[in-house]
């Protein structure tokens, strides 16, 4: 059998390793900057691909990512496998009861978000085909249909990832967007199958196309009813009679791959198969959290970054860049998709702010657009420069959706302890021996580090402490105050080996002191933080573990690992 | 960029899905028959490959697993990635302190297990090259060196999997075998690099070969010292400043891939790189159990089965089958490798029984043999029929090692509750209302199902019950007796909705009654089972969960999921 040579294997692992490493580093960096991780992952591909590395060190780029031959196929295999597995996870996260509740709204969003861009796109492509980069000899109807479809499709994987990154995936809003995107994509791919059919004059078009439509509907419907029922009933058997959780894991993967093969075969994309398998598997209450976490972590941190980074490798964004075309495509795409999404959401009765968030979510394009564009390019419908413009439009709309949604929804992350901890507010060895002294020591150091007025704050903390001592037992004390003018909650941590009496109900001295300063106009955050600390330290031995940490890094690592999964 | 066509994608997912599904089904079946899972996984490939499917339905085989073109490359990509990731996990499981303790023995086993087969193999190949299938025009020295090396190499992945399947991997014996196999393989691949060097008259052989040897030693030594130190110190930072456990997960994978590229580049196989990364990462006490479990489960149940099944696809075991050659190769291989392993282990001071187990473990060949054989075939050193004989030898020795080791060590699985439960001893609705009645009801039904004499057993259980009531609280009772002549422990489970008074310390009636019958000559098993049940039901709400189960399958699923990981 044909196989990879030793040289191919070297390149393969080198390129996979570099791709995964840089996608993850930039993904983490993006999250630090409060952007969705997917933005950093896409950027990693652009940097390593023809656009940047290919310009600066073309021989390195050609060495790592040869455009032809076994290594190109190996990379495409990994990317294709990754996107299919990512959609399995995205499907598993779908909560069918929410979809059912949001179904009416989702239908309206999908309809309006599809029809409006389609009509505008068709009209534009019909009127000014040359400006939009039609191949000279391409059929104008086919080109107009393609352009209209390209504007109408929402990128299910990108928007799923963005919603997950923003912690909105399982919310009502998230499920409206996902349901609408699924409907949208199914219709979009069906239209695309029609386009390909129109181009191929030899095939019995009408028959092929109607088969695709019928089989797609049968598959989706079958998976959500019979498939779901069978999976639900197979699950306890698998858990009882195979190794656990491995049995369920390989069952889900096998099904996902077979379904991917099926949907690709009937003429829509492989990702739909695994998505619907994910929905059916994830809906079973027999799927335990542990199995879900294994699949989710592995796919989110290995496969998804690899896929999103691989997109950037596909084109040179510099040489085929045509500013006017890019701006035109981007403008038309955003305006008509936003209009469609917002109108649909308002029609469905959503409040204005949510409707705009839905609009920007539906506006995200990505992988689908690029696959579509690639097929059109290969089929001779469009030119390179339109392909580049479509890819840039896809990436820009994808990168835009996260930040804009965050801005519109004024979405702040659930305030968790780990997000408020910083090394400059960490005092490993407190000198103080009494309650009064430790409050002075910690407020002064903290206020100096944060450039705050220490006197007023110290007085406020002590006043609160005198009303009722804040020792909560288990060696923990939580002196606190609300501070006028503070914008973000600030938690300082002090550790005292000897312990300080904070008049706790269990009589134990406090070894770990959290000084909690919160904005005056945000009363709930103080409660949230106090509750979280109490919950974490209910765990026996937590205080001892904190006493064993030697640095802020170790302390933070301990807090993150013993807490709720992030 | 060159990419997979839609047709390629259909075949790819179809073949991956079928391969994974059948490997896992036969793997589970092998375990039911008390064989290592890897035997079933290898068999899945033989059934789907040219040997069986290719004979019965050649067009199906050619459709699913085309020998050339993008799909062959895609399958090889997945198989190569899988084996590298599997070795990462195998490396993570290595316990360096055990290796250090067993180092002296391992060294002797590796030395003797290498030198003896090498000398015998070299002599045989030198004397009867035609019988052993040398290519007519191949250099006799090169052929003899190849044959000797092929006999000497131990299959690290296969033996690692077998030891894991037998629950022996982290034992002293397991670590002797793994350390010896690692040393063995490093030397083997170095010799093979020398062989390839000898064949290629144009290259500056001596220089290339000594570079490989030096770089291999530098890499292995560096990973185990500097690499281990750096990874150990990077871990808390990753856990504190990246998402957890995803940060550590992608760190380990990125390192593994880069190291795989490096070791493949220096002339030994990619799997060594990821193995040593695994050793270094797994050795850090900062690697949390949860991260380890995610990697382990995913790789063991997805990647490993795919790889082992893919081996069987590579050759037709029927057409190139030469019985005399196969028997000769198999005989020489087993005799000299067994002799080497056993002599080495006894020389290292191991007891006779363990020494034989080590011999059979070292005797397992597999992937490495096949890769080596494939390279030799492509380089024109050996003929097809020797290749087939080597592959069969590899598979037979691999399949032999598990059962023989189990037999030699009289290895019985840790007796766990879930292994003793069967639906025929499960009584969902007990009719009895008193202790006396329920013991009668359960012993009679159980003895009937198990064809035992019920009278004596009922008397024994009741006598024990009268001495001291067996209600342990939380709604559980554990009537029990030792039964002369019984060979396996037998646990019957009865559920009473109303509850039966078993005089428990907490005064609660018992809803779940375990009737435990154990062999008279095995006193410890009763204690083990009682302790396990008590531990499981300490968990609040466990009894309520049992009362909610509707069938034996649901009950068994509950027991497996709430227990220790399997």
C-alpha cells in the first residue's frame, strides 16, 4: 500500500506540531485580550501560510506545507477529520429542549437571514458580474446563484466556537443562532448542490438534486427521531457491557464517521453527519458528564485549533488582494446578512439588543464559505481575487462577531475568583499577628499596588469587620468592603503560617485571608466571590494545600484545578 | 493546495468508521474471552484487509481501502498519527522510579534478548538465505543483518498494549519489560540505520550512522534530564495561565509531534520521540489525574484500535503464505527470543516464573517488525513471502504473549463487584418481607440458577446471619456464606421497594440486598467484595439511585459508572 515516506513523516509531524503549538498560543493570547480563541487560531494559519511566512521565508513555507503531494493530503486529512469531530462536539452541546422552545424564532431568523442576502446577492451579481470577479466564460446565472449562496451561508463551526468562547452556546440566544445556522446551512448546501448540478449538463440534474434534498431531510429527521431513540436505548447497554467510558467514546466516534461519510455521499458536507450524530448522542441523559468532558476537551484543544489554523494556509491574502473588491464584498455581505438576521430576530419577537447580537452572530462566515469558494474556483466559476475576497470576508466577519456581540450584550464573564487574582495582590508571608494588623498590612500593600487611597479603604474594611468578624472557619477569613469608584472587583490574598484569630465559628485561626474590595454599584459580585470562596474551602484540606504552595503561580494553579471546570 | 475530493472524503470517513467500529467490537470480544484487546483489533484489520474481505468481496475491499492515491495516504496519516499518540500515552505511563529500580535487570534482559536472537538470526540467514527468502541479487551481509535485526526487535507498542490490557504495565515486571524493550528498540533501529547506510553506497555511511547514534543518545538523555526538568517547571505555569486541562493537553501533544519529527529526522522512528516526551511529561507530579485520563481514554479507545487494525490491511496473508517459511521463521524467532529473554531475566535474578513471563513478553513483535519488513521489501532485500512470514510471526508472537503470560503468572483480574454480577442473579422485586424470608427467597433462586444445592447454603447464610445481622446501614444488607466446592465468587442482588429490617446500625431497613457466596478456599475475596460494596454505598443517595433502576442493565451501568474507573 502507498504510504508516507520517512521524509513525509518528518514534515508531517513538524508541521502538525508547529500548527498546533502556534494556534494554541495565539488562541490563548486572543482570550487574554478578551477575543474568542478562534480569532487567534485563524491568525496562526495566516502567519504560517503563504501570506506571511510564504512572503518572508518562502522556502520554509514550502518545506513545511508543500502544496502538493502526500503532505498536502496528510494535512487535509487531519483538517477534515478535525472539523468533523469538532461538529460532533458542537452537536453534543445542542440542547434540543431549548431548540424546541426557540424553534419559531430560529425559523424566522433562518428564513430572513437567508432570503434577504440571497436576493441582494443575486441582484448584485447579475448586474455587475465583472466587478465581482466572475470568470469571463462562466454562466451568469450560475455565477449569480453562487454569489447569492456565498453571501447567505452562516459558518456553523465558527459561530459555534465563538459562542462557546463567549460562554453563550447553551443560552437561549445561542440556541436561536445555532438552530438558525443549521437550517441555513442545510438550505445553502442544497442550493449549492443545485448549482453544481446546473453546471454539469451531462448528469440527470433534477433527479440528483431532488435526491439530495430528500435524503438530507430523511437523514436529519431520522437522526432526530429514530436515531435518537436507538442511541438513547443503546447507551445503557454500552455502559454496562463495554469498558467505560471508552465504549461510549468509540461508539460516538464510529457513528460520527459513518454519518459523515453518508452526508458527504448524498451531496451535502460531511460535517452535517457528525453534527446530527452529536445532537442525538448528546441528548441522551445516559451520556455521563465524564464522557462528555473527555470528548469535549480533546476536540476543543487539539482538533479545533488545528482545523482553524489550517484555513489560513490555503491562500495568499496579499497577492490576490483587491481592495475595492474586498471592500465591496465585505460591505454587501455584512449589510444584507445583518439586515436579514436582525429583521428575523425582531420578527421573532426578540428585544432589539439581542436581535443585533443575533445579526452579528449570523454574519460570521468561515469554513463553509471557504469550502464553497474553493469548489467554485476549481469549477471555473470565480477568479482567484474573488476567492481571496470571500475568504477575507469570511475571516473578518468571523473575527468581528465575537467582540461585537460582547460589546452589544455588555457581556461580562461570570465573575469567578480565578479571574480576579493577580500576583501583585498576593502576600505569601504575612507579618501581622492580629486581625487589626493584618487588615492594615493587606489594605496598605494592595492600595499601593493598585494606586488607591488606602486610608478610607482600611477604615471601611475595619468598620465592616467590627460589626461582624469575617472568619468563616476552616482557616479562612474574608475581610471586605465596597469601594466607591472602583471599576473591577479586586481580591488580595494573604497567607499566615501561624494563623490569625478572626473569631471564626469553629474557633480555628485563619491562615488564608482574602481581602475583597468590590465596586460600590455592583452589590452582587461581593456575594458571588464570598460564596465561591466558601464553596472551595468547604473541601477538607484545602487550607493545608494552600499553605503548601510556594508561589502565586502554584496558588493560582491550585485554585483553577480544584474549582469548577473552566 | 491539493486536497481530498468529495469522493475521497466519503471513502475516508466510511473506512475510518468501519475500521474503528470493528476494531472496538472485536477488541471488546477478545476481552470477554480473556484475551488482550489488541488481538481483536489486529484481527479486525485482517478481516477487512486483502486476506478475507479482499478474497470474498475484492471490489468492496478496493473501494474501502484503495492501495494507492489520496485515500491510501489519508489512512497512513491516521495510522502514523495514531501510533505516535499511542506511544505518548505509553510513555506517560512509565514510572521512572520503577525503571531505575529495575534498571539492572532490564539491561540484562535487553542485552541477552538482543544478542542471542541476533547471533542465531545472523547465522541462519548466512547459511540458508534462499530458504529464508532473500532476494536473488541482495547483498548476503545486508540480508543477514536485516534478518538478525528483525528477530531481535521487540514491539514496544504491542507489548505496552498487552501489559496494559493485563493490568501489568506499571508493575515491576511490566517495567522490566518496557525498559528492556525501549533499549532493545533503540539499538535495533540504530542497526537498521546502519543497514540502510550499507545499502546506499553513495552516502557517507559512517558519518550518517554515527550521527544517528550520537543524536539518539543525546535526545534520549536530554529528554530524561533537561527536558524533564523544563517540562516539570513549565507545568504549573501552564496550569495557572492557560485554560485547564486544555493547556497541558495541547502542550503535551505539540511537544510529542515536534519530538516525533525530530527522531524520524535523525533516522530512528517517530514513535521514539513521542515516547520520550510521554516519559518526561508523565513523570511530573504536576500532571493531574484528570488530564492523564482524558489523554489516556481518547488514545486507548480511538487511536490505538485504529492503528492496530490498520496493520492487517497491509498484506494478503493467503496468497503469499508459505507454510514452511512461516513455520521456520516462527520457530527460530520464538526459540531465540525466548531464550534471550529468559536467560537475561534469570541472569538479573528474577524467579523462574517471572523470567518466562518476561521471555514471552519480549517475544511479542508487531508494528516495528512490519515497518522494518516493509522498508526491506521496498529496498529489495527480501521477497513478498518473507514479508508475509515476518508479519505472521509478528502477529502470532503478539497474540501469544498475552494468554501465555496470563497462564504463566496465573493472573486473575482484581476481583471487582462488577465482574461478579449477572442478570440471572438479579431479583428486581423481592417478595419477602423479613430477613428469614428474603434469605430463603434469594438463596433458592440463586442456587437454582447456578445449579447448586440450596438447602446447605441457605442454612449456612442464615447461621451467619443469626450470629451477627448483616445490615450495614444506608439501606444495604450483605448476607453471605462460604460455599465448599464453589469456584468463582457469586453475588446475587435483590431489591425490595418496601425495605426489610436487617438490624442495621442506623436503624434503616435494607432496600438492596447483596447475597455473597464465595469459595471456601479463598477467604480474601469475601472481604474485598464487602469492602467494595460498603465503599460504593457510603455515597449518599446510592440506594435511591439503585431503586430507580428498572433493569439489570441499568443497575450494572450504575455500578460501573459510580465506581472506581475501570
